[in-house]
């Protein structure tokens, strides 16, 4: 009986399965008296040497897991499975002596040490990325405690990811957008497809400092922040170009747009901030042209 409990708990808590049989065994385990629970958990080597308070929290976690809806239980299992894979990778990257010392610890203490190592690694990754944000946001993030800083950075980067994927999809021509939707291309895959062109465009526009900062960032952050940087530059360039075109005579406007954005040739009398636009790749110039066409017309002056 105890062996069946141990095997099923091991399968459930490590995020391997979510079946009716697993849930039934966990319910029966939670119905046992405290002494029997302690015996089961002691047989299960993962809990060996765990303090009573931590054991109580584990049992509460089991109870909460059973109360969750099926989709939520599945999400928790995926999260635990990812944490297990991350633990394995962290252990493989550690020096031999450090790895042996960690493996001799009780599992709950080993997990706590690995979490500290992972958080220190995240701090080294996230600290330089603060300079991607505005000055007020940088000050706010710098004043936060360590754990809150990590939480806020994860939240901001997650929000930036969804924002970048949406903006990248909206920047595509309608036909290409429909084709990608039909092929079910994920947003992050679309960002990876657009990255080489954006890096070339940022290099043409002399954004070397930003490119150097993103070069050492994690891959996902590099994809997201490069896309957002291009979207900001595209919007600013389109606004400057619209303002410049509005000052030209009506008969010259379409010729300037065609020469600059469609043919990639220079135009006499162009402002300094717009002279590099003709050097951009064709797809980047086309996006600026599409953005100008989509922009709403300025309001008419009252008669």
C-alpha cells in the first residue's frame, strides 16, 4: 500500500501524469492520519529529512492541486516539469565538487540552493536590460528589492513579448498575414524571421549601442526588444516623413514617396533625420510606406 502511494505521489508531483487514478490515490493519501502520512513521505526519499513545516506545506499544495480545474492542474504539471528540466540543466552546468555537494543534500534543501543559483543568474541577465526602459522606469526598478525586481522584470518582458508579436503581425501585408495564420506560425517564430532585417535596419540607422546591448541578451529578449525598437523607429520615421510631405506641393508628394520608399533613392532637400531612410532594406521601407497609408488623415480645419 505504502509503495503504491509513494509511486503515485512521485509521478503526480514531478508533473508526469494527471489521471483519475492519480487523483484518487492522492485523495486517499490525504485522508490518512498524520503518522501514516509521515511514514509514506519518509519512505519517499524526496522528503527525507524535510522539516515538519515544509512537509505540511507540501500536503497543502497537494490539497490545492486537487481543488484546481483540470486545465489549471495541467498548467501546474507543465510548470513543475519545466522546473525539473531546469534543475537538471543547472546541475549539469555546475563544477563537479559543487554538484556532488548539492546531491548529498536533502532534496528540499537542494531545490532551495538551485533556486538561489538560478535567481543569481537571472539577476546577472536582467540588470543590463534595465537600460532598455525609460529613465523613470529604470529608477523604479533599481529601487526594488531583489525578489520584487525579478518578478517585475519577468512581468515586463512577458508583456513586451505579447506586444511585439501583435505589432509584428499587424505590420505584415494582409496576404502574408493570412498565409501565416493558415500555417499557424507562432509569434516568436515570426519575430525570429524578422530579426536579421531589423538588425540590418538598426545598423543603417546608427543604433549600434542598442545592438551591442541586445547582443548579449537571451534569445527571446533579443527578438522582442529588437522588434519593439524597430516599431518605435518606424513610427517616428513615418511621422517625420508625413510632416515633411505635408509641406510639399500636391503634385510632388507621390513622386517623393515613390522615389524614397519604393525605389530607395535620395531626395533633394530631405531633412537630416530622413536621409538614411533610402538606405534601408526594401521590406523595411515597405513597412514605413504601409504605416503612412494606414495612418488616419489629419482633421480638417473648421470653415
